C-alpha cells in the first residue's frame, strides 16, 4: 500500500495531556488502579504496554549508569525499613510538606504549590500551614505497637548509605565509585496530581557516587552533564529540557549544590531528576546514629576519610510520562490522520510487529517462523486482526518502530517487507537476512 506522511498537523495540541492519558488507557499503557471499584486515590496500574515501556526506561538508565561503567555497582535494598534509618537520615523529623486546609470547601493542599488561594473553590480563607510528614507508617508483625513500627521507604537512597561498608568490603571499589538502585518508593503526598507525575507509590532510579571530598565539585558538574545528555539521547527535544540550579535559599540543609533536570510539561517546567552534592551528611549521620565507622581507608596512602556523595535521583514513572508526552504526535499518511508515538526504539513497548498480510491460513505458519527468529533479539507483537492499514496505524499509535509484513509472495521468495514507523518507508528483505537487518536498525 502507498503511505506518504504529510507534514504534522500541529506542533503540540492544547489538550496534549488529555490525549496522552486517553491513549495510555485505550492502548494498555496505564490504567487507574482498582477501576472496577471506582479507582483508588491516584494510584495506577501499568498495563501490558506500559509495563514494557517502564521496564525499558529503567533498563536504559541501568545500562547507562551500571552496565556501561566500571565504577558503579548494583543494590536492591528492602522497601520495609527500620525507623532508626529514618531517624538518622532526618526523614522522621524533616520529611514534611506544609499542609493547609481550605476553611470553605475543606480541601487540603500543599501550601508551597498554591498561591494563597484554594484551587478548588477560590477561597483565600486557608488555615495556617502545618508540617505534614510524608512517610507511610506500618507495623512489622502481628502487634500494632511502637516497637513494631516500620516505614515504607520514601526514597531508595538510604539503602545505599547504610550498606556503604558492606559494598566497599565485598566489591573492593574505591572512591570515586557509585551504588545504583532502581525500585519503588512511597510518599504520602498531600495532593497527588497530573496523572503519574506525582503519585503516592512510584519508582525511582537513584545512584550515590562516593568521592574524595575535594573532588566533589568536579564530579557534581560531571553528573549534571551525564544526566542531561541521557534524556537528550533518548529523544527528549532540547527545547523541552533544561537544567535549573537551585537558589542558595532553596537548597536542602545538607546540600552544597543542587540542580534539577526539568522537562516542559503541558503545565510548565517541572522536575524529572534532582542532582545534588550531599557532602558527607548522610554517612556522618548514619555513623553517629549506628556507632559504625562509615569511611574509606586508603591502604596505599594511609589516608582515612568520609567520602562526599553526588546523587543523581530520577523518577522512572515520571520520566516515562515525559517520554510519552514528548513522543506524542499526529500527522497524515495517505490522506488519513494518524496518531503516532515517536518513541526511541529502545523505549518503545514493542520493537517489531509481525503482520501477515491476511489471516489466510497459509501465511500464519511463516509469520510464526519469522516471529520465532525475532523474539530472541527484541520484544515482538504478532497482530493478525483487521486490515493491514489499520494494523499499521495501531502499531504507530503505540510507537512500534518496525512492522514486518508477510505476504503471499513471501511464500514464494522467502522475503518480507520491513516498514519504518516515522517515514513509513518500506524495504523488501530476505528472511535469511532479517535478523541482521533488525539488529542493525536497533543497534543490538
Ligand atoms: P517534588 O519537589 O516534586 O516533590 P522532590 O524534589 O522531593 O520532588 P526527590 O526527593 O529529589 O523529589 O526525588 C527524586 C525524583 O523522584 C524526582 O525528581 C521525581 O522524578 C521522583 N519523584 C519524587 N516524588 C515523586 C512522586 N510523588 N511521584 C512520582 N515521582 C516522584
């Protein structure tokens, strides 16, 4: 079939957010949680395609931060954690947001996110702000008493600090080196909002990079560059990404420098990742509270010191949403409107869709053979239903970069058509050369 993409219809639709949220629901990226019971307070479930994409976001981070480096090691610490950790880290006393109540409609808001007026009813009759702790508290064991209190971690970082010596002893790393972790975190946000931008349960991708104290400013700059480039490399357009340095009065008490990587969301610039020079605050705090020495001893020089820490802390779920917003587009192909996710192939849920031209039983066995060749190298979809044009549109809409079509000629010449998502360009490739062709295009 002939498919010529025309110029895109508009740069960014006004209701981009609504369109992306609809697409997420319609195509199985993200569902409101417990929907059959009317939903559950801004929690979300990742569907068949969202699970694949979120995994790809985390894998891309892991590849850049762990796999392709020799100075960063992995960790997977417990989510249920001891109160002592959070006492020492300062979270029990300081991890709070300012909470205000609207006296008129009784809605509750985070005071620093509204401008003195209730966003619900417009009333300026708000209570004084009071500190609200964001930690989720629970009980470990059958008895609900003070001695059994535990917390769901509100960040993954503390797992890296409390395991600092374990990692040092088992990996023989020396500063500068990092510990990386990807996993769920929980914050009892006062106003979860903007789809998965701010939720109470979310996933983080964090790395603590331990350095000699005098090298901290250099490594801070280094990680700002590295992290900024990561988003560009995966397809965030440069005009929608910026680095914003915190003002001195905005800095956390422990920080000697913080900058946020920000994305231009439909409501304005907002944070994707914070990169901070956390000094020796965390290791000193845990050393003081635990009585353990959390320091590095350099046998060669006889030097003993507490490393400084540079922390790039990103949100996986929030970043996935940014990738979706940046990739969403609408254009025209062959006079027909199409919705397209221009996702980097590394992030797309499926890299290849295998499509027999018709449901005719003679084409299905060969299609399955082709599928079997491609499945070991990437995630594939096999779609047998409806017209080929409709199936191309469906794959465009979920960002599948390549469709492989098997037609009646394929039975004779053992060749298939490879169609590229953005250009809709098609080339004929012998089945024997298909794996190499797809590997080459995907860079795998
Ligand atoms: P904010 O100011 O938006 O509340 P923060 O500065 O407290 O965020 P950090 O503690 O630096 O956030 O967490 C690192 C990253 O984790 C954030 O940049 C964000 O991507 C992600 N993150 C934090 N809180 C949430 C949340 N409630 N929902 C989704 N992602 C989150």
